[in-house]
C-alpha cells in the first residue's frame, strides 16, 4: 500500500502525558493536512503544510498542540499535557497541488484515548 | 463562515431503491463541493467532486447554488453502497475542506 501511512494506529495514554503521532504522505505530494474527528462528527481541520512550511492553523489547535514537517516529507503532531477532551481520531491527508483542487488522500488515522 | 449540513445521520433503503443523501452548505463565495465515502474498515476516500460533473459508482451530485445544496443521488442502490458518506466544501482553488457530520447509509437486501 503506497498510500498515506499513520503511526501508531491506536494510542492510549493517561491524562497529562505527551503523545506524538507520525504521518508519512504519498511521496510526491507536497501538501499535508491534519484533521481531528470525534465520534459522530465529520473531520475537523487542524493545520496544513506546503512542503515544510506550516501555512494555516485552526483555532482548534491550542498551544498544547504542535505540528512539524521538517524536511517536507513526513509530519509529526505532538499533544502536550493531554486532556480527556483530546480523545479522538487524528487523520492525516496529503495532496499534490496542481492547477486545480486535487483531491485529498487520507490515512487510516491514529485513534487517541486519554484516560 | 463555511458550514456543511447533512440533516440525516442515518439512512436506510432497500437494494434497488433510489438513494438521495442530502447536503446543504453555507458559504459566501464560490465553493467547491465534494462527497467523500468511508467503507467499513477502509480509509476516507473521494467519491466525486462537482467540478468533474461525472458519475462514480452510479452516483451523481448536482450543485444547486440557488438552494445551496449538493445532494448525492443514485437511482438503484446496491448492497456495496453501505458506507459513511461525508459532504465537504472548500474555497475555490483551496484544498482545506470543511466536512458535514456524515450520513451512514445502509442498504438492506
């Protein structure tokens, strides 16, 4: 499978701990997105990168959240001092920016449970 | 503000019956509209987009700017259509998507 890869698939952590997720996009894709999805809701935009530059961050992304894409390839999303409200599915997507709105390719997600 | 509303959380129809999944949006500019689908144990994937004006797996969707709607339709449902369907919107030329809450479609045999 050469699609978007996310690791880990599941993460259970205690409140107050830090967690980090990784996303490997499709290799030639220059845009990378992070979304969060809670039960019964559609995905909500968190942030996106074009190459290594973080171009937009949602107001949903509190100071405890930080995302990086240091070499314009894989990306990490870190959540510090996790809270129970952070429990969600974290989705990564990538795309190749061309002249039109090319579709997003999603990964399988990382399911975070904060106890 | 951009908003996508899918009024039905659950929709159940019999195989062979017509299907319509409703999507209404709120956006002040010219949006691009998409339908994404998630089959059981699979990742979220694009089903169709309004600018392509194509039929995918028998599904079509027409953008109605007057009614601000982008309903997804299929004349004859098949069991393999059972899935979670999300309507999504983006600003023209942008790729950041705003999703609706989703509709779980179940096709009964």
